């Protein structure tokens, strides 16, 4: 009985490992990057009203949004695996893979500028924050212009 239990546990462990190691399907890579980018839009977009002066700067909200953005800004890139330029409803352009260095650079720029935005939020620097919002927005646009279907 004891041996059988051990075997059962060992078999379960093997199947869990097999599941964890399974290669995601191409459409799941697309879902991964689109989900991360959709969340980046979700946390970033509403701060535009603050940058335009339509809403007052609120430090707690800015800290919450930018700390989420710091984590999210690192996530989309692993979803851009080769061979997923024509999968599902993706708007990814083939240039992402033919000009990979430029794409990576565009992604790094966004990460760096988002980190600065988070620092300004944490410092409660409303004016700096509003200016930096535009800089981050510029990194989004630059990449979309070159690498996303319009
Ligand atoms: C390095 C390139 C790059 C940067 C930087 C970038 N994006 Fe994108 N973004 C893309 C690509 C490529 C897609 C299309 C992905 C797909 O459909 O597979 C996309 C898609 C999106 C989407 C649509 C997601 C969905 O629902 O399918 C949103 C929203 C978005 N980006 C917002 C942003 C915002 C906001 C920023 C800046 C803070 C940003 N992106 C920065 C490349 C980038």
C-alpha cells in the first residue's frame, strides 16, 4: 500500500511537471502580450486627464497606477515569440521579428520612462509627473507607429 501511494504521488508529480513545461500554443502567446498591453493601457490612459490638467494630481492614485505599470512594462515582450505574426487577431507587424533589435530598444525605452514616471509619483512631484506622462506616451506611439498595424 505504501509503495502504491508513493508511486501514485510520483506519477502525479510527473504529470504536474509535464503540464508546467508544456509549450504554450501560438494563440496563447498572442493573448499574453495583448493582455499585458491592454492592462498597460488601462492603468496608463486615465492619467492623461491629470497630465492635461483636467483632473488634479492624486499621489495615491498615481503611485498605485505606476507601480502596476512598472511590473506590467516587463511583461509583453515574452509574448512576441517568432512565428506569431499572423496568429488570430494580432496587430503585430512582421518588422518586430525582422528588426528585432529596434523593437527591443523601443520596449526598453518604455520600461525606463515608466520607471521614471513611478519615481515622480512616489516623490509627489505633480509637475514632473505631468511632463513625464507625455514622455512615456511618446514611447508608446513610437513603437506603435513602427510595429503595430494601424
Ligand atoms: C515596443 C513596442 C511597444 C510599446 C513600447 C508599446 N506598445 Fe502597445 N502594442 C504594441 C504591439 C506590437 C501591439 C499589438 C499586439 C498584438 O496585437 O499582438 C500593441 C497593442 C497595444 C494595445 C492593444 C492591446 C489589445 O487589447 O490587443 C494597447 C491598449 C497598447 N498597445 C497600449 C500601449 C501603451 C499605453 C503603451 C505605452 C505606455 C504601449 N502600448 C507601448 C507594441 C508596443
